[in-house]
C-alpha cells in the first residue's frame, strides 16, 4: 500500500487539493503498477510560521524574494 505525504502551505482552494490528490494517486499507481485503490495520500497544510528556508522564517524569505524581483517593465 503506497502512502504519500505532501506538505503544502495553507490557502489553496479545496478543489485544487482534490485535483492534486487524484493526479498524484494516478502517477503513483502507474509508476508502481499498484492498484489505485491501494494508494493513500496525506496532505498537510502548514501555516507560514511553520516553515523556514536557510534558517529564516518563510515570511522573511518570501519578502526577500519579492524585493529581489525586478519590476515589470524595468530592465534587469
């Protein structure tokens, strides 16, 4: 019985998560030649304060990345 854990940031619509579950289940079933009814998907939605990159909270990383992007129409 394949069991897949997926961690994502909270805030996506329920329909998007359900579509992801269907797609991942199909991919696992096909690649492992397992009956799709045996595939289990566990989705964990995290708050921003529960995630970090390179020793920094996600809110800071996200702000740094946004500041680093050139404005549209501006030469980079």
